[in-house]
C-alpha cells in the first residue's frame, strides 16, 4: 500500500488476501508504513458487526495496547509476537469489509482536512487517552447492543484521524459517549437485578 491509500482501499486489499485465516501480523504487513489511525479503524471495524467471541475481546485488547502507545507519543505501533500470531477467519474479514467499504467511500468523498486540533503532538496524545477509554469500554461492553456503538465510534475516530477531519473525530466521540452510556445503563440494570434477587 502507498502512504496515500484511502482507508477503503486498504480494507479491500486485506479482504483480497488468500487463505482461510488472517493473522494480526498479516494485517500489519499490509499496513506497512500506515499510521496508528488506520490501525484504529481496523480494530474498531469488527465491533461494528455481530462477531463470534473472542474477536471483540481480541480487538479491544489490541486497541488498548495501541491507545497506550498513542498516549505515550510513540511514532509507530508495536505489537508483541504473541498477538501478531493471533488470527481471524478471512470470511469474517470479507463480511465486515463488504459492509464497511461502501459507507467508508461515501465518508471519504465528503471528508476533508478541517478542525486540525488533533494533528498536534499534544492533540494526538489526548486522542490516545480517549481511545484508551473506548478500548476499556469495548472490553467490558455488552454483546452486540453495547459493542456496536463503541465499534462505530472507534472507526469514526480512526477515520477522522486518517483523513485529518476533526468533524469526523468529533462525530465518533459523540457516538462513543452514547455507547458508554448504553453500557453503563446495561451494567446498572444487571447489578440492580442481581441485588433485587439477593434481597428475595
């Protein structure tokens, strides 16, 4: 991939890989010199669709690691060898890409560099902290109902960073707050239900 490739192009290349499974190492190899932001999009994407376990958990843990590195000001992502060997079924990748690419291409036509506060070193560190919070929320999110809004939020934040579009980043953050609220409400309902049963 060239450094100017759009997010939709990178996803299309990933979906065209051969074999039955795609490892995290394979994904990193396709990204090559792509920035952290595109990796954020790829880690958020599986959470936008109902995916079998442990895919959402793995993506959440990887996103957590990436977010820590962004917050620390690292210039390029680093992933441990153990995680690089983890894999996902290529059929799941293609299903997610097939649904995501048309939407991404519409967003890419509309998106443009603006509200560039996130382009500074301090701004990127701040985004790392925000992504850290979203990653933690994803790891403990309720399946599907709580997972999908957070996955969409992560994808939009990553896409906005790739396209240098602060409005897309802000849109992702709004959806992220909504997703966190949904999960907080779900957790409260579960705790209240368990407490009610224990009082019986």
